[in-house]
């Protein structure tokens, strides 16, 4: 049953809305990965996020990208009484395995207009050198 609300179509619209303003959760941190001859290019959508709120970390072969949003949106009438107060606070992250051979210096990142672009070079894994371990024979 739809109920009238001064905030949206139903009373629950604002309650269930993702904390990153009016963005659909399926659109947030949507990532395109392009395979090139020399590496991989990631393009990630981060609408409404500032550059200083985006962090990228490389640990144990995993590239983790995180974003934090803290917003305060106050609306007042002419006498200064609150009509509506909203605060959005949230974080999200995604991880991608890039391999143990890739270092922090190899990865290049650029953030512009709500889009994060990351270039990761392809590194060939070094084949494991098989060590022969012999048992000493006494006698």
C-alpha cells in the first residue's frame, strides 16, 4: 500500500535510500576493466565523492579501492526552523587481484569528475625455481 509522504512517493523511500544521495547502489563503484597489450585499465564511477575521500591500497597482491562520504544537508524555512535535516554517512570498497609481482610504484591513478582511472601494468610471474633437497646419507 502506498502512503502519502512529504519526503517521497512512500514513507519508506528515504529510509531505504542508499546513503550516497540519490545514486542507485548498482551504479555506485561500477567498474570497467580493459585488457590492453601492456596492462589493465580500470575505470570506476564514484559519483558525489571527493578526491580526498578516495583511498587505494595495494596489499598481498590485492588492489583495494575505498570511498567514504559524509554529507550534511540542512533545509530551513524563513524563520530558521528546521523543515528537514539529513545526514549521509557511508563507505564502500572493492578489491581486485593484480598479482604479487605488481608494486605500488607500478600503478598509476587519476581522479577526475567523479571517475577514477587506474593503470596497472602486466607483470609476468617468475616461475618458481624448484629446489632439490637431498637427504644426507651417513656411512
